[in-house]
């Protein structure tokens, strides 16, 4: 069991279904405010996607990330900012192969373009993130003809960019093969110690949200890594307890689950508070952002 737990709050994600919740933050102001509320509730880390303020659809625009981070920093609430680099990897294929591929819904771009907001914020210097995520493999993403594509060489390039920028990579693992490649990245010396790994469970069609699969992945983590796991929807809170019992940290938030209980929409702060209650009820304590920085080797 992990006695000292980091809570990550994934504030909004990229799925438009999240916007059906009245608590889903859409504008940069709303996203920043929700992140700050989550931090006040006990989150050491906030994981940030941004959305188009007019439509609610996901966005890759640096200006929106800049405003979110600026507002978080100006709140004077201490929290570790973790920016996604996962957008720009979707390919939708047609029914006639290359004749109608890429199909509508494709946003596939280079690794540099997926990380453009992090590169620009770091070069500007004022609102740089401490952590950025890399999605560590390709995946059939739900039913239909959409796939997320993240190849070995794209990921190697991503780790090189983050190393040059001095940003800690969070390695998001959606299936066991993803973890196999994470171990290769570590073996190749591309990941600074300690490796920060997020085990993502229950997302169709990645690793299922069941204990056997989670145990198998935990047993094959790189030595010395710091890890978190989460599961989506109704399994979010059971996964808080399960992750702690296996020695990990926890992630909650509206990106992964909209409800506090059946039919009751949650805010991000409420989900963090509920996770905190579970953690402390198990006899563990939550880490502050400063303590989490120490554990992760952030400077």
C-alpha cells in the first residue's frame, strides 16, 4: 500500500460528451477556476486540456493554454500543471481504404505540432508547465473507424523535445503493449528518473478496468518508477482504493467520470474531495504539491 498519495485531477479532457455536465469547464477562465478549486480540495497535480470557448470542442491553440496557466499562476494557489500533448493523433479511416482516408474527424499532425503549445510556452518562459503527457502507443479508439496513432519514433521525438525543454514527461499507458514500449524508452535512457507513468484503464479498446490487468501491469513497471492509475466512469472511485493498495497514486476528474453518485453530476473539486476521503479513510495521507515535486524530481 502507498501511504503517501499524489492526487491528479484531470479537469476536462477532449471528449465533447463531457460538456453535457453542467460542471464541465469550457472557457480558459472556467478551466483555470476548476483546476484551482481542485487544488484547494487536495489535488497536487492538475491535468489540462483546453476547448474552443465558442463550441466546446477540443482545441490545440497555445493561446488557450497560456490563459489557463496564467490564471492558475495568478490565483497564487500552488499546484503542479500537467499539459496534455495527446491531441493531433487521431486518424479516421474510410470504408474504401486510401480512397476516402483520412476521413472527417482526422486531426493527425507531427509530434512537434502535438506539442506546439508546450514548446511555445517554454520558449516564452513565463507560463511553462512542469509536466506534459505522451500517449505511449496506438489504439483503436472506441467503436467505428477512429484510431489514435503514436508510433515509436514519434514518441522518441516527444521525449527528446521534453528533455530539451526541461519538462517532465508523464507516460500514459492504455494497453500492455504501451507499457512494453515505455520500458524500452527507459532502457534507452530517454526518460529521466524517476519515470512517471499513468496506467489508463477502461477506455475502449485499451486495457480493461479489472484488477487482474492492473496487477499484471504494476508487476512489469520499470524499477523505481512513480505511477498512477485511473479507471473511467463508475469505476473511478473503486480505482482510487485499488491503486493505493497496489502502491500507486490516484487520478480523478471530469475527463474520466461525470458523476458523484448515480444521476448526480460532480464538480472536479467534489471528485477530489471524495478521493481524499477514501485515501485518508485507508490510513494514507495526501501529498502537497511541494511534496509531490520532491518525489518526482521537479525543480
